[in-house]
């Protein structure tokens, strides 16, 4: 029994791509999003490119189209990512989604246009032959393409398993910063009077991929004036806390140090400082 899909397959690809975009924008997770995402990256770009280049039935058979679709997708998607890397948007979820969608849309439009110029009998249609074909009856090229298809699918599934099961650990560091009045990176105290209290905000952001215990100190002339903590932050958790300091004697270019300690270590993990002039 032979089944043929007479509708233009690029229309289906565009429809599924729109559904995936809705899932991503609405932050919906699940098996459907994973399957659509894999197809969107590993199959759709290559298939629409093949459909645009070879719209006729006799150009390529189904096995060749499927094998080349996976192979070209694996070649095209990294190239688009490389191009995005040199743009202001960078390699992030929405720029990648939009870029792949535009490429898939344009190639689908070209494929549909070229296929419509052919007679109905010459157009390629997705067909399914229920009868099993013996390996020995396949031509040498079909055997090579079938092996390449199986290898590509195994590679894609293995890569997806690795990405989803192995924790994604990037650079491990802690962000430490000072904010002036109004919670902005400006208007820091530069000139103060003796005995006058000035306030800044110390910010800490954990990018260590694990919970970390922190302690912060304010030092002047090597003496600890104020200590904050200990406080614990989970990965990607942020803490902003106001800290005040004052000086009792006049001083020119007094170095006010802000030190951050991690996990009870004696050596500072991060350090910042301000130069202030103290007047009577």
C-alpha cells in the first residue's frame, strides 16, 4: 500500500514552527516542545533548503531528501549561530528562534513557488510505502544515504541526551559591586566631613553554580570598620545591602576598602575601594 501526502509539506513545517514559537514565548515546557525544538533545529532548515533546490519528484527520492535534510541542518544552523555571534543580539534564545524561523520561512516560500511552477505529476510528494524493502535490493547510493541517515539520527539523539543530562556549568564567579546614592553606579561619596556618615550599597551576585556563604567588610587604614554577614546565596541569587561608614579625623585621599570573603576564607575573594577626602 502506498500513501501520498499531496499537500505542500513546507506549509506543515511553517505551521509547526509557529507552534514552537508560541511554546517558547509562553514559556511552556514538555515533550511537545522538545520534539518540535529538535525538529526545528535538526530537520526543518535542511528540508526547506532541499525542497527549494529540488522541487521535482525525480530530483531526489525520500531517503535522499531525509538524509540530506538532517545533514544540511547540522551544517546550516552552526553557520547561522556564528553569524549571530558577531551581531549585537548574540547567541541567545530569541535571536536564534527568530533567525531560524525567518530562514525556514523564506526557504519554504521559495520551495512552494518553485513547486507550483511544475505540473502536478512532476511535483515531489511525501509518500509512504508500507511494503518493507530488503537491504539487498537497495542501490549502493541508497545504502550509503540510509547509513548516513541512521548515523545522523543517532548523533542527534545522543547529543540531545548529553545536553539535557549533563549539567551546564559555565564560568564560576561572584559579582561584587558598589552603588552610590539612589542605587546607581554614580554619585559615590568623595568629600565628607569628620563624623559624617556616608552610605553606599554593596551588591553580591552568586554565579558559582552552588550555594555560597559570604562575608563583607569595610576597612580604613587596615582597620575593620563594618562587617556584614555571613549571608548565604544560592546560584544566581542576589543580595544588595546598604553599609555606612564615617571618619573621625581629617584625611586626604583616604582609601576605603570593601572586601568580600567566600566560605569563611581568610583571604579576600573580591575587593573594591573608594578614595575620599575628609574635612572638618
